[in-house]
C-alpha cells in the first residue's frame, strides 16, 4: 500500500468517525433522564409488555409462562457479565425448554452504547442477538479502548456481514437513534429504570443481583408452579 493510499484511508476514517460522532451526540441531552426516574406505582405489566417502536428482540416461545424483560446498555460491564456468563445457563434451563421468553431492550448509557444498539438493530432480526453476543463478549476491545473506537467496532460487526457502507449508513440513521432513545426514555420515566442491567420478571422488577443464575431461579420457579 502506498503512502498516498494510507493517507486517503486515514482521511476517510476520520471523516466517517466525525460524522458518526456528530450524529450520536444527539443522544447526549437525554442521558440524565434515567437519573431522575421515579419508582413506578401500581401494576406496570400491561404497559411494559407493549412492543417498542422497532419491535422487541426476543428469545424463546411467545407463549412461555414467564417473560423476562431486560434493559441493557452495550457498554455496561455488568450487562456483559450477564450475557456471557449467566444468560447461557438461563437459556439452557428455561428459554430452550419453553418456560421463559427473554425480551432485550435498549437502555444506552452513553453514545457508544447507542452505536452498539443501532448496529444490533441494523443487522436484522436473524442476526441481532449474534451482534449483541459478540459486542458483549469482546466489550473490552471496543468499548474501553483509547482513541477512536470506530475501527474496532467495525471490525467486530464485520463478522456479521456489515460492509463499510452498511456500517456508516446504520450509524447515521437518525430515526433509528430516535427510536432507541424513546425506548430508554420510556423505561426511565414509566418503569423507574435507573441502571443496567434491569430485569422485570412477569412485570415485577428483580431486586437481586443478576450475576448468578440462583437469583433468577428464586424468581422464576414460583411462577412455574
């Protein structure tokens, strides 16, 4: 590769990163909403179960007796711990056996988390959870790097079929960003979500730690009797 080619690529990357960064900054003013959230009053199940604008990301049977709604941020280390260590056990024990349906909803805590959520949506329903799994598994490789995280993020989602064109198009989709922001805002205002991950099991918030399958056992088993 010639020096000129390297310079052209660097310029293009810089321009793309600046464009993506400018778009994602639109999310920043609303981030404080979660901090001001109040605990919900009364039964929130009906409102909680209404689908989000882009449709829910789900695992498991639609008629499972137990539904878990998770609000997660792609840059949240506790969320990554749940998805890499607890979810596989939860899936094997409850989801794959038809007992539990998991609904994953976006609650980005920062602009980079919003980017990850956007890419999961853009991957399409058949690939969304694959992108989510990769980004959580490799979270340290893109969410906590020094400098520009965009190249590392593109490298990871490229494994799921993204091209530079589809990557850029996704991260500059203002309507998608607005839809994801609305999910987060509703969770904060109506359901009292203040941090991630937050779980609701059949409409009731899980108050225990989410880093141990035993916490979910204690909440789920009584609902299966």
